[in-house]
């Protein structure tokens, strides 16, 4: 796969090697990328991209390219210091997680000290330049701390971004992470998010994918501690010929933890979406409480979204719910609004925006209006 | 009063998937007057209400409907609302994610663009909600989503009060209400009567009980897609005593 790159792999990886990931670690990761199957379906009638054939051959690598800024006004938060939890999640194991580990070149390292209640969101912004960007965010939330992290990914036309968000939280903490991207229509984004919430902690991960030609996103939450409450909320909205592939996995390995997954997607034009939502409950994870709700809205005849909720439950004393819908705008809803004088276009916009609202309400409050505005612009 | 004033239905026939439901309806609700339309289940009352509002499921095969002289049948549902028609649904649609406050403001802006500042609009809402016995928390809820039957009907009445239409069709607004809710809603409708430019009402109902609050000027009885009898308020009492069978026997209707 790498024969045609400008430099042989070892030499190329040596240029990326740093004191976070030495060349051996990168080399092993690159091998994993080459050998690991994406686990995704092959292209078909609607979905046109083979994720196992995604090539890095034509990428012009440059470790010096790309920017990261971390804005935090709380002096207790340690920014830029490598957290002791680096590499603890399984985020580097997947195909694109491995690629992100191999070339990681911009880091956002954040440690929230014990019992710190960080009021304002910590904002991490990555900006891709002309060369591919491999952002690596690692967040460690210590015991009893509380914080909100907003990660934005920006870039110009043709951007290639492949990154990791890795989160480990300790007992009794409360962390909300939101990622947002509205990249140009020819960009490609591969994002792998891994989280290990602590005992009796609250963790929420919200993702909004509104831009890019191709988005491949994988969210994995491993519940290894009792009493953890995990939430995932995702929205995506492919239009034009955008392809968005989202996979979320919540792994209940111990009992007494709860998870709530909400995905709202819409597609228009020839936009294509795929969502696979996994809930796994291990045999010893009795008294787990897992819920997965996934709704997809098709706004044009050529738009397509596949939705696959998958529950694997090995325990016998659990609460598990899943529901999925795929459909067009409801004619009765539109008629109802029109009988109140609202024109059809405006009614369609309101119903579509409303459709996303249950997921938007899971985003940090500071982001909601911005997201509503971005969605409204897509619908218009 | 000019001759063409009123919500005027002439010879209206409508069908659903080839089945004729309305078989020639004639009635005119004059400005500010109250007409009651009574009839058993399946007689076509709701079809008439939805056909007047332009529901795409119903095909008008002949006849005309005008609102103060304007041809309603040529208009889309939103334009009918702008022309001054309101329908209170028997089963209002639930629209998750659309907050009541935002929806009401959008509707008011659509029907009466820019006539109220947001602050004045809010004051109007608060006043009307108090009259309907509605808590302010209603405004932050999603439209009809998880509402009880009574809450839905209250919200329909709140919308009517906010939009102040020229004519309103109330499709079984009294059904599924407990005594208190019926009283609030009945009084709210009655209060619209006290305005200088009151809404003309077509009140569709099975039961005469709402007519204790909203005294009809005219009562129509509908059977099998036709209006078979028209009278004054006393006709409602007659139906309460003798049921629709008395009307059937009297008019020879088969439905």
C-alpha cells in the first residue's frame, strides 16, 4: 500500500517520531492500519466508497503542517502535559485509529485535577493545512472533577484529517466532550473516539458531522466501572455526494452502569449515511441499563441512510432498549403546520430542525445555537 | 354586510380513494356567528373540516368554498390560514423538537407578519394561557409531543386565540375532555365571542355539552355526507333527548 509514497515507511515515520510516539510505536501502528479490516460493509448500490481501500499513497505527508490551539481560562487545568492515561483506551486498535497513531502530529493534552469544577468549556481547535493532519486529543479527568471539552476540526478544501480522541475519567467525575466539524465538501475525516469512564462518573460524548466528502467516525465507550453513566449523542447530515459512516459501541463489562445513545441523521441530495450502533452487555454485567435510539430522515429520493442497531446481551438481568426509524418527513406534521399559515418550505425546515433537537439538547449549551444555525443553513 | 361575506360552502362533494364522503354540503357561517355541526361517527364531519383546510388526502370533486368571497379551494393550506381560516384538529399532530413557543410565534408571524413585537406577543400568550388554565412550562415543550388529550385541545384553543382567525372550524374540540378542561375551553371560546370582531365558528361535535358554553346561532345535523336538518339552538336539545335516530326517522336518512 505504501510503495508509491515519496519516502519508504521507516524514513517517513522517522520524520513523525517524537517523544510521545517513538518510531517503533508508529511503525507497529502503521502495520495495524495495513492489516486491520475496517469492519465496514463493502460498497453497494448507495454507498460508493470502499473503506478498506482508502489509500494514503497520494498523501503529501508533512509532520510540521497543521495547527492546534487549546483555549482554557482555568489555571488549574494542565494543558500540554502528557497525561498518564495516554494509550489506555482501545482507540488505536481500529484501522483508522491505527493510522492516526502512526502519524500523530498535533496533540491536545488536557488533565483536569481532582475535584476541579471547570466552569467554561475548554476549546480545542485543530486546523488542517495542505498536508494531512493527524490530531491526537488525550483527556484525563481526575477524581470528582467536572469539565466540558469542545473540539473543533477545521480545514480548507481537500483537507485530510485522521485523528483520535481519548478520554479517561476517574471516579465521581463529570465530563462532557463535544466534537464538531463543518469541513469543506471535498475534505476527508477519520475520527476515532475512545472513552473509559470511572466509577459513578457521568460521561457524555456528542458529535456533529456536517461537512466533508467522507466521514468515518467510531465512538467506543467501555464501561469497566460500576455506576458510570455514559451518553452518546450524534448528528450527521450528508448532502451533495457526502458519505458519513458512524459506528458507536458501548461495552457494558460490569453491571450497574447505564448508557444512553441517541443518533439523529438526515440526508439530502445524494447524501449517504451508515450507522451501526452496538450495545454489548457482558455476562457479568447484570443490572446494566442500556438504551439506543436512532432516527434517520431522508429528504430526497436519492439520499440513503442505513441504520443497524445491534444488541449483544449475555446477561439476563438487564434493561436494554433499542429503536430505529428511517423515513421521510411526515405529511401530517407538514399539513398541521401549514394550517397555521406556515409555508411548506418553512414547515419542512422547522420539522427537520426539530427532528435533530433531542440530540442537540445533549450538546453543551454553548454549541446548540451554532449547531442549529449550521443545520438551518444546510436545510435551506 | 356585503353579500359575499362569510365562510360559504356550496354543493361540496369530496372523496377519499374513490369513496365519496361528502355528498353535496351547503352551509354559510356568517362573520361572528356560531354554527354547530352535529352528527354521529362516520357522517363526514371531520372530512368536511379537513377538506376545508386543504388536506391533500381529500379530493374535492365539485362545489365551492369561499371565505369572504375568496376562493379557498384554489389555495394551499397555509394560504387558507392566511386568508383567515383556522382548524382545531380532533387529533393534532405531535411534532417532536419544535417548541410550542417557537411554533406559535412562527404561526403568528406567518398569518399576521410583524404586527406584534416579541414582547407584546409574549404578553398575549401569557394572557391567553392563563385564561385556558395552562402553565407557562407549556411553551418549552415540544408541540403536542407527549401531551394528554386535554392538553392538546387547550393548545389548539391557544393557537386559535393567538391567530385570531376570521373563521374557525372546531373539530370535536370537546371530545376527550374532563369537566374542568371543558369549562376552560368552553369559556375560552366564549370569550372570543366578546371581541369587537368575533371569529365565525363552525363547531363540530357529537354532544351538545360544549354548546352550553358556546351558544350556537344555527345547528346543522349531518348524516351520511349530507346536511339533513338545520335549525336553531333548540335542535341540539332535541338531539340530546332523542338521539340521531329521531333525526333519521324524521328525514328518512339511512346512515
